[in-house]
C-alpha cells in the first residue's frame, strides 16, 4: 500500500471543515447523524449539507499495480426548506469546494473538480439537490 | 539491415479515401464496446446493492441497458421503462434518507480512461492500418 492517507474519515473531516467555513458550523452531517431524521433526537435543521466521501477507482500504468496517488469522489446533498434555501447551500458548497486543494497529512490534493449536479426538488420533509466532485491525493 | 518505407501521393490519396469508411465502421465498434462494458460494470455495482446486500427493488439491476443512439454515439444506464429503472435517480444520486450509490459514476471511473485509449488507438490505426 503506497497511496497516502486512505482513511476516509480524515478526508471527510477536511472537506467538512471547508464546507462549514461557507455554510456555517453545525450544518454539515454524515448520513444517519442528522437531528430529527433516522430516529435521532431534535428537529431537522432548516438548512444543512449531507457529505459522503469515497475512494474511487484509478487505473495504474505500473506492472506492480502500486499507486502513489489515490482518487476520491465527494458527494454533497444540500437541503433547505425552500428551493431558495437549498440553492443558497448549493452555492456556498460550490464556493467551498470548487478548485479547492485539501491538505491531508503531508500532502496537498489536486484541485477539487466538479463532476455533476442534480437539480433541487422535493425530498421528504425538505427540498434538496446534489453535486459530486472528484480529486486525487 | 535497413527498412525503407516509401510512399507517394497516390498512396496518400487512397488512404484518405479509405479512412472515412474505416472510421465509420471502427468508430461504431469502439463506442459499442465501451457502452457494453460500462453498462456491465454499472449493472454489477447495482446488483451488489440490490441482490447481494438486500432484496429491495430487485428489478433495478436488470433495468441497466446500453444502446447506440447515433452512428458513433451510445448511452448506457438504467432505463425508466424497465423494471425498477424509474427509481434510478434516488439510487444513483441518493436523497435526504439514503447516500448516493454512484453506480454510473463508478463505472465511468473505469471506462473513461479505456475509452480514451481506444479512441486514440483507432485514430493511429487509420494511418497505420497494419500495426
């Protein structure tokens, strides 16, 4: 194993910090941790962002199949009580992530690259849309 | 030993006549091969979620299909008209209640570099058909 920092929690924390700086602290959650959802205590926050980070496949040109880099995919779901609130969260998330370089361990990632966006629509008790992003470390 | 390659304008002219014909046939083959492979991979990811780890919407993976939509254009993914294909948006991109599966995104991670190389090989082969 040669690729740097493969603990997805470390990646999640770094991205959540960047998002919180734009959308506000206490507004970035993992799936299953949102107050008022999934049987959790409290009320559903008016505006919040759901963040998932997963390692993605990267091809290797080396016969040893060793990787010196690792590829990652970030999915953000921005949620609000109105389309406008969800769009606000989307814009802030975009500002936070677009072209941003993450510092993880001793390495700096490639600039975060936008992959795709889905429009905002009714989603349970709220309205939400989503975007995905990729980067390599 | 010496290898001598000689060409003249007649060869070039004949190559240029052949290229559009070869490109139409081989271009279609490259696109078709890649959408079939991309679909196979995405469908495998979907099967993992819906048949290995659970049986909810078990008809979702069979909705993954590929088709040519033009001479050198194709698409693959869940078809809303087949089985549980209409659930695709919720599974692919997730919702407030469930994280995204990214079956298509993950298949692209594998297919996109291969597709690029296939196209590059095809373009080279147009001028060096024997190689």
